[in-house]
C-alpha cells in the first residue's frame, strides 16, 4: 500500500539528500520535536534517579526510579497504540509534550515523597508509546521511499546526540541547581517541543479508522501483525539486537571495576554507544542504496555482536571503547528493513505497528540488563559481554535476512 506524500517535494524521483529531506514541509519540525523529547526525557530520568537516591539512600529505589520511565510503556504499548492510527498526529505529539511537562512541574514544586514521584513518572510513561507511534506514522506521511529511510536515520542521529546532550545537561542542572530544580528545566524543555508543532501540517487519522475505538483493538491488532511472517521476522530482529547490546551497556560500570589498572571513567565508555550509533546511522542511512542496505542487514547485525567477543579477556579500556563503538555502528542494521516493514503493514495500522515495535524495544531494554546482571554476578561482566556477543551472532544468523518489500499487484482494470 502506498504512503501518503506530505508535499510535492516528496516525489520519488528526487534524489534523497539531507537538503531535500529538510525542505519537505513539516520534517524539520518533526525532528525538532524529537530532539526536545529525548533531551527532556533523559534529563528527567537522571534527575529522578538522583533525587530518589538522595532522599532514600537506596540503590534499589534509584534503580526503580530509572526504570519508571521505561517499563510502564509496555502497558501503553499493549493497550493504547492503536489510537495513533485514529487521532491527529499533531494532537498526540502535543499530548506527549504536555504530559511530560506537567509531570516534571508536579515533581519540582509538589514536594512529593519518592514513591509518589516515581508513580507520577510511571503514569505518564504509560501514555508515551502513543505519541511515539504518532511521530513514526507522521514521518511516513511526510516523506516516501529513500527519503523515508533517510528520515529514520536522522531520527536515530537525533536520538543519539540528544541522549548525550540530555545526560550532560541533566548532570549540570543537578550539580548547579539540585535534582528538584532540574525537573523544572525538564518541564520547560518539554514545553519547547510545542513550538515546532505549529509548522507541522494538519492531518487526520488514517483512512478507514472511523469506527468506534475499543480497548481490545490494540491487543487484537498486535496479534494480527505478529501472525504475519514478514512483520514478525523484522520485529524480532529489531528487538533482539538492542536488548542484548543494552545488556552489555548495563555492565560497563562493573566491567570497569574488573580492570586491574586505572583507565578511563565509565561515563566515557558509555559515550561510545551513542557515538557509534550516530556514525552507523549517518553512513548506512545516507550513503547506502536501499537494496544494499537490505542485503547488508545480516552483516551489520553480526557487527553488533562480534566486537563484544574479546571482552572476556579484558583487553584494556581503550580497546573496550572501540569495541562498544563498533558494536553500536552495527545497530544501523535496523535501517535495512524499513521499506519491507512499511510494505508489509497496511496504512491503517502503521501507528499500531510502530507502537508494537516501541513496546518490544522498551521491554527488551528493560529485561536485557536484568538478565545480563544475573549472569555477571556469577561469571563476571567481561565474560557475560562475550556471551551476549555470541547470542547476537546467533540472532543475526537466524533473523538477519530481510524479505524483499512486497509489491502489490495492480488493481483489476488498472492501466499498465
């Protein structure tokens, strides 16, 4: 099924470049919303973790606070994301910004105890998969073909850069203003995300979704999508890589502790992950043609795992930084399945499909570190990272091949 173009500039004959992408009406604004969303979310999660730890002195409560912004998204992704196909994307994107800002201001000025602050963030997190799905769906309406894949790569670049900026800004805000005041900064950044909405074209929900919404619609629709072999294969591949790599990322601090010599701090090692991801999104999204991207998926997927193999031997922190960066470059394998995924999903269910992807992604990123931590307690962080690398190689061999995009036959009586 074809994708709706957002303007005359989205024609498929024009070469996909960053300039042509940014000239398309609404695209720059969509990127601006993504930037403010990631910065505000990163800042708020960091501030909440610090504030809860300062109030309780408990590492467990601090960990729960960190997870509060992610794990509840499983609930919203399971029950609510079909709304992304029904309601106007601008309204859904605005709702996400307003909800994040409101929660940040309530925590900043409400004098809440730690459990209540965590509950506020968790409640808002339940809704977040819906505006996230609306963002992805809106991109499919604004741009098509090669330009859509380039747009997805730019969103990846923004996410990587904004995570670094959000964590840096969060650390500075907590240090200079205190954790409570940092929430107010996060709220202001969220409200800034409302400004780019003015430049986004008004669009309605997907065609064919005028019937009354039912809570079970998301659950039933997710089941229908997962019964499609092509959709299921792509989604499982997209879920496994991040879940296993985040498991390795979660072990960076204990891995540094296993080193017998002094080296770079854990924060610098952690920076290797978004840095490598940004390089991968740039190179694969901008310079590889779509068919080459699709055929490169197994090799890029394997690249996520292969650099983790030497870490059991503790080769040194500089080498470890390079390994983490190379593994993150391989995460660009997800770009190779974008066209096939769009072709396999009906236009009326794209919001639901992107919501399902986000739900599995967040769930995997919550479960992966827990499983990795259990193994690391018994066999050490380095050996666990190597085991995760082997698991990624197995996943790449099993799920790495991406089916060619489906081509719908012409309708009966259509001219050829």
